[in-house]
């Protein structure tokens, strides 16, 4: 039986309660999450300054040896360069720059082409370095420790500003998963990673996994398949094997716009799951935040149910 998908008369009330809950959490905990990330980012920026000798040697060789410093370098220019802007100015590619920012070098690229692309990128960055926050560059001298720290904090703020939403979203997701784990632990469930080689239907009763990669087929005719991440996979205690576990996706949102842009993600997942495991799949969302009737109606139409974080006790309706 549906838990919330078949109760549209409750959606507005639940949305208001969910928005209030998210806002209370945000005001109390989001600043700490941001500060913690900012502190780590400052350390990363300081490392970038050391690797480039305080931005006096922004060379292809430096980035080749330390590709992960590229985001720091992008935020060290005037104006700060978004990734796509750098790609355009350097006549590079999204894949090339994306690999660098993941801390990796592009695959299957000749040494000559790699040097050429890195040369274009470092050329753009060197020309656009912000001399107002790195005054020693124009004055051709070494920075003081105070100048170095001040510059690092400015660049770190620029980096954190560009990723503020993901910082908050990741902190909220960790909190949601911790809440699910607490609920399960209190009811005698054990956290136990599910072996990759063991079919999902053979998951041990009374156990659960967090962020498990589940094998799915993109269509019923496909032979191999791909792996998709599921936030929480729980095998009920009373399950008689073979039995499909309950699949839960934790979702939070700080505004109504983004959820309606991303609502197809869950629909794609459930279609893959049903193509692989059949219509008996139990896939539910664990929601906290700005989820309005447009989002909820779309998910309900796709056959997806949900549980509100402010009514965590509804998890019992999943047989847990």
C-alpha cells in the first residue's frame, strides 16, 4: 500500500512542515558545515601557492604534476574564472578541464597535445592573476606570511561561494543517512556491506548497506548492465530469501526550483530498477526540505513513494 503518494490532501501540510524542518537545520548547522569546508579549502589554497611558488611559476609542468590545483588557479584571477569560461578562453574541452579538476590527467592524449593544452590554460591564468589580492606579483617580491594567509582566505571564499549549495546538500545528506542508520540500529538491524558478487535478492535479512552500488540493466534486453548508487539498502528481518531489499534515496532541498529541475533523476532510477528486478521493486524517497505538489505529483505518477523526515516512524510501513 502507498505511504504518502496516494494522499495529495496531506501534501501541502507536509511540505510546510518539511520546509520548516529544513530551515531550522540550515540556520543551526549549515554555517558550521560551510566553515569546516572553508578551513579545509584555505589549507588547499595554501598548498597551491606553495606548489606554484606563490603564483610566480604557473607552468604546464606544475599542473601536470598537480592537476587538482586548477580550481584554486581559476579563483586566483580577476575576474575569477568559471570552468566553462576558462574552457572557452583556452580553446580547451570540458572533458580535459574536468579531468584536471578531479586531480587526474586526461587519458589517451599524446605528450605534445597535453603540453599544448596545459600551455594555453596556464597562459590565460598567468595573464589574468589578480594582482590586488597577490600584490607581491606586481611588486616582484616575496609575500609576507600575513599576505599569503590573507590571499588564501580570499581565494578560499571564492571557491566555497561557488560550491556553497553542494556543501550544504552534502552535509544534509550525511545527517539524513545518520538518522536512517539510528532508526535501523535501534530496531536491531546491522550495518553490513553487501558482497558485490552476491545477488541483491540474497542480501542477509536484518542487515543494511549505505551507498550501495546496485547493478541494473538499462533495458530488459540488455545483457550486462551498469551500477547505480542507492543511499540505503535494507533487507527486512522477516524476509524469506530470495527477496528484494527496500531501497531508499535520501533527498533534501533548500528551494523549490532545483527539485523540479532534478525530479527526473529518481524516475530514471526506478525505471532501471524495474527493468532489472521487476515491478515488485520497493524504492522510496526520504525527503526533507522544499518539495512541493508539482514535484510530489510527478514522483507519484512515476510510481515512486516517499517518507517525510519529520515522520520517520512511517518507515515501519515498509516492513522494517
